[in-house]
C-alpha cells in the first residue's frame, strides 16, 4: 500500500512546488499527505453515510429530535416544514465560518464538504424506515448519528457545528466546552418540549446520550490505554519484568526522592513510564508486586497512542526478541 501512495506521489509531485528542495524528502512527505487525506476522506464518507442512515431510517420519519444543530434543524422542520437538508446547511454555515477563523481553513473545508454531502444524501438517497418503536428509534437513531459524527471527527471534520460554537465561547469565558454543549442542548430540549411535546423531548435526551456515548467510543477507540508511572528502588527489576514478561516497552527518566527526613539528602532514583491497555493492568500490577510490593504506581488514562510497542501483541514482541 505504501508503494502505491509513493507511485501516486511521484506522478503528482511535479505539479506542486518543492517544499524543501530535497526531492526524496518531498516525495516521502507528499506520499504521507496523500495517504492521510484519503484516510480522512474515507472516515468522512462513512460518517456521512451513518448519520444519514440514523436520520432517515430512525429519527426523521418518527418525528424524533437530537441535540446540537441537528436537533435545531429537526425542530424547525417539524414546525415550519422547511426541508431538513436545507436547514442542516443553513444553520451550520455560521459555525463553519467561525471554525474557519478560530480553528483552521482545512478543518472548515472538510466540515463544509461533509455537511453538504450529508444534505445531498438525505435529499436524494432514500433509506428504509427500520423501526417505529420509540425506544428502538431513540437508541439506534442516536447510535448511528453518533457513529457518523464520531467518524467525521476522526476524519478531521464535523457534521454538527455545536462544538465549534462551544470552543469559541469557551475561549471568551470561564465555561468549559462540555458545559457549553450541555447548556446548549438543555435549551434545545426545552424548545422541543414546548414546540413538540414533553415526551418527544424526553426521548431526545435518550437519543442524545446514545449518540454522545457512541461518539466517545468511536473517537477514543475500542481499547483504553493507561500511562503508568512506577517509582521503585528496584527500578531495573521492574523494567526487566515489563519488557520480558509483558513484552512492552518503557522509558526511564531520572528523579529524586523528595520524602526525606529533615536535613537529609535526596537520593537519585530511576522512574519508569510505560503505556499498556487497561486489560493488561492486572498483569502489570502482579509483576510489579513480585518485585516491589511497596512501589509507588500512578495511572493516567490515555485516549490513543502512535508508534512504540503498545499496539503490538506482546507475543509478537517476545518472539522478535528471540
């Protein structure tokens, strides 16, 4: 696959000015850019398809709404009968302009393309109505809509401008992005209860939670990673246990023991840092306890990792060492 991207880069590179003057370096960088842009385009396409399916097969035909700009579009459609595709474009447009100014033009262009494509798919591609049961509509409509939004975010764009507004307001105030989105959605659900019905607003909350959890799952990934810091007087033994018994890499950096008696001198100590999946945490604790039951261990959640050994299966790493 890398060879294909390199071949495409060789063909297209003469059309663009040299960035560094080093053709080999430019070629490699251009091939990576092509690969990443195609990957982002795939994420965005899958996101648009999933969101359109969630809207057309579940939410729109059953008169359900969601949070964010999508929810505003669905409420406006129910009250005024203006087509949802047109509302999605018009209501998101101000936030996309805001995103151009506050985030980046690349992000804004991807988002504009994604939202226009979503509007076109909803307008011209019919999807069958899958369910009419209210619980199923709220749960699976939220799931597919959240899957679409999450995939779009992984592709570097958005399908709903609420996040852009939240980022903009958070920079101008003391409110966090999460609090702003929550406040915005409370207003939308209140409007849904007023213009439609309280029951519709309650189902909208269920849809919103299904969508938000799916977005978190898609963006954060299936596996949850933990960054583990280990402080022990037996650091070398702990390091060997991590590399030999778990097949994981680690980093060692120098520190000093800060807890000393008054007038005493601090001792240098090696601090070990490693990244593992949550499923491996129990095994790591066992290995540490076998070496030093009094070791000080700090664990932090990590959204994702790149490079290193954490995404390789331990057995592969152990075989590679032999």
